[in-house]
C-alpha cells in the first residue's frame, strides 16, 4: 500500500532566514569580540563608555531577537490524512505536534497565532494565502 501524500501540505520559511535567526547570538558575540579587540588596540583614541555602549547593543540585540523568536515556527505541516498539525520551532528545532481537536484557536494579529493547550505559537506567514486557506479547512481563522 502506498502512502497518500496528496493531503499533506508543507509551508516553510526560507533556509537563509532560519540560519540567520538560529545563529544571531553567535554573530552578535563574534561582533562584540571584534569590537573589544579593536578597542584594546586603540585605547588612546576611543572612549571607554562609548565602547561599552556599543558592546552592550551588539550583545543585547541578538539576545532579545532570539528570545522573541523562540515562540515562532519556521515550518508548518498540515496532514489531513492523520488530522495532525506539526510546527517546527526556531532556535530549538523542536517539533510541536497537535491534533486538529487540540487546537483551541487560530487567529491573525500581524502573525498567524496558534493557540494550543498551555502555549501560543506564532508564524510570520500571515500573507501566505495558501496557508490561510489550508488552515481554514481545520477551523475558521479569525
């Protein structure tokens, strides 16, 4: 018996964007180290408090960016054969699987928001009309 994949739909964010989000902390740390070494080489020309502000921004921005992205998904798989929705998360690469009956609500507020038991998960593909049409088959997207 063959697997019927005609009722399985996959919607994914570009791999470049996924790499940027998943590695933003490493890039920020690398930039901070470069800034520190530049400061050490030019201590007489650069002011210390300006350098600390630049370092703080360079380290804080990727940290907060990563914190906001941990509740976002980069891939949505809708399987109508098994009545399952699979959500692949940024940062942790964890896959959340929920049956259609477990989904409390799906709505759009700038992002597509999946309200699951105990948590909200966001998808930044609100402009993807095919995804929204597919989600409307599960329940009415408000």
